[in-house]
């Protein structure tokens, strides 16, 4: 897909040698949990640069040591960053280093091992989330079931301006999100080939949550 087609499809796949290098390390099954967590955070920081490109700004007056000038700053209420547990937590922490005044929402979802459908077990969102730009984060966009469920929850809460940032996605996941939410901008660090029979992304990186937290 060309960059123009991606833009028309509300899909950005970040094309940068540093991101590609770090993704290769994430894929490697010899990368331990500590390195895996750090790499997830680094890739999140690099890709958030693209995902947050559309944040609104306003001009303010600032006095430098030399003069007074007009300069941009972020406008409006601070964005809400919503992480899908567990794996999205590391991405939330990374983005808070860029937007320390951001508000945070948590949505606990896990995939049923048989059906691969998301099961919700926790939800805590900023009360005024409907007034904020929302960045939904989850490292893996596989079937898209979790992302679509999260978008349903955020839309029911009044969210209207929602972007999705994932580290690795696949065509099936992108299509699932855009079938229901065509206006949701998706930013990925890598767009992989396909899903396997267990609904894991191939080549992928395995189970992100287990690799982040060393649970397997
Ligand atoms: C993983 C991942 C996503 C989901 C993606 O979570 O972090 O939330 O799978 O798959 P989908 O696009 O097919 O819905 P998982 O269910 O393994 O939970 P965990 O983060 O607690 O490990
Ligand atoms: N969840 C993961 O953590 N990895 C995949 O490949 C698919 C879903």
C-alpha cells in the first residue's frame, strides 16, 4: 500500500529504520522480558510522534531571554490515553512521558482461548472522556475484536475523536476496525502478513502480554 492509499484508509505504518530495528528485536524469541518492555516503550514513543500529529495547537505569547514572540502550545483539554490491559499498560506509561498532563483510562480485556473474542473484566475511564481526544493503545491488533470492543465502550462513553496506536497489526485487524469505525485513524509500527489458526499474528512477536510480564 502506498503512503497516499494509507492516508485515504486512515492507516499509517511508520516507516523508519530505528522503528524497524527495534521491531526486529521485539520479534526475536531470545529477547527477555526486561528488554521486551523497554523496546515496547521505545517503539511507542517513536510511533506516538506520528499518532499524535493531529493534536490541536493554539498560539500563545512567550517571552524568551531575547524577545517576546507568538508560539504554539497544545490546545484544549488534555488527551485521554486509554490502555487495553494488560499489554497496553507499557504503552500508556511511555505516552505519559510525552504528555504528562494526559488523563488515563484502563480497559481490561482478554481473548477467550476458544473463540478469540474479547472478554471485558475491568473498566475505569476519565469521567469527562467525551470532552477529550482519545488515544487508544494496545501493542497487538490481531482479529481486531479487542480494539472494536474498546471503540464500542469509548463511543458509548461519548468519545468522538478516537485514534488507535498499536505496535503490530495485520490486514484482518485493520479491516475489522475500519468496517465498524472507518474514521478511526490507526497508526502501526509494522503491518504483518496474516493471522494463523490460533488468531496470532504471523510473523508477529508471540503473546505480547506474556512477553512483557514474563508469565509464560
Ligand atoms: C492481546 C493483545 C490485544 C489482543 C489482540 O491481549 O494485547 O489486547 O490480544 O487480539 P485481537 O485483536 O484478536 O482482539 P490478550 O487477550 O492476550 O490479553 P493480555 O494482554 O492480558 O495478555
Ligand atoms: N495477541 C498477542 O499478544 N499476539 C498476537 O499475535 C495476537 C493477539
